[in-house]
C-alpha cells in the first residue's frame, strides 16, 4: 500500500474546478509539485491535509480517508505557504505547543528541540516570532511539521524567504528524511533546486494532472518537442554538416560565443538516445573533439512550459 492514494479527487468552487477528478499515488521519497498559479496545487494540499472537503472522490493516508478519519492526519506533517502564528510566542514555545496538539504530552519539549535542531532553528529558539525574519519563520514552520515525526510531509513553498545556503540545508534535510522512508510532497517555484532533489515530478494545470513521473521520462514523452542540446566542438561547422546529413538532428543554430569568432552548436534532437549512441563514433570518424555538451531545455521549467503548451493547445 502506498502512503498516499488520491482517487478521482475533485473540488469545485461554484462553477470553477479547482481539481478535476485527479487520481495519483505517492510512494516514499520526494515528489515535486509543479504548476502555475491557479493550477490546483494548494487545493490538492489542503484536501490531503484535511482542511478542505472534496466535492468528489477521496484522499487516503495509508488507506484511511483523511476527511472521514481525522486520526489519519496524525501521520502527516504540514508546512503551509502563509504564516499564521501567535506572534508573542517564542519559536520553541510555538513548536512545543504544536507538538502537544499532536498528542506528544510530556515529551513535547524534547521533540520540539529535536525538530528545531534539524531545521537549523535551535539557535534562535528563544526568539519571539514577531521578531523573526522570513527565513527564521520558515524554519519554525518546518520544525512544527516535523515535531511529531510524521510519515508524510506536505510542504507548500517551504524554501521561500530562505537564503541560498539555507535552501541547500533544507534540501539536504528533505533528502535525509526521504532516505528514512518519509513520503514528501513539496511545492516550490525554485524549480532548479526541486529538480535536483525530487524522485518524481507531478505537473498540474487547470486542476488536471498533465504529466507525472521521473523528469527524464516525462521529457521523453514530448515527441513533438525535440530536446535542445548545446555543443562546443573543435570544428563546429564540420560537425553540424555531418549531423544534418546523418538525420540525427532536425535543426542547427550556430551561436557565437563570448563575442569571439568561436561558435557553439545548438541542436534540435528528436531521438535523444539514438543521438547519444551515435555521437562518439561520429566525432571519431570526423577527427574532432567535443569540449562541452549541455541539455538546454530538460529542466522542470522547460518541460512544464511544453506540457502547458500542449494542454492549452498552443505554445508554452
């Protein structure tokens, strides 16, 4: 049994569909939730955490409906995007109180300190929340989500307001939790960092799941959108002519590098695996060297742009 099962989940706001019969499974590990504003990300998270009642379908935590069985929510930790604090409380007092609400009792203080240490917030545990920076408040929210050691974490924009070093620390924390078997659903606009840590990507648009799975597999489904590759070679013109002749590419753009006479190749590659298999033999045959080969549009952001373009019936 997967930790999270979402079945035919729908939510309507009047005549507007926030979610349109979404079905998916979340397994242990990290799943990145991606989509534009209004895609349905927050609606999905609020239903999963028991804050919204679905119009149709169900969200199950280890087989229990989160709306019908509130006890199922005890296995889940949630860090919302917005802040809602008792501002005069200390950071430790807030996390400890949240632990008591989860039923921790006498061990709430020890669990709160442990959670604050994990999120790098223990050093300002005595600081009042109203005096905390945005980054500090984000760490406090993460700590309260972790305080009762849940099996599932739902994190809505958890990296907002945290500096680059702090984001790296948080991503290492998520990676470590995933390695321990925790199921993490994380939504973020910092796509490059989410891409670096997620096992799975879930793309939402207009309340629908338009693609899901490992990023490379999703990118491979886009038959009508050739992968863009940048190549730096010792003889780019010779390589470009041979690639066109071979049929391995459908288009080439020569890109001047750094205002010099040197050029890079930007290739449109329809069949990536075939291209990578053939390239070593081809450059050996031509007697030229490859100095750099970089995919230009295999990121989460680029794939999402293609997918939304297909979903809307137009360009991304």
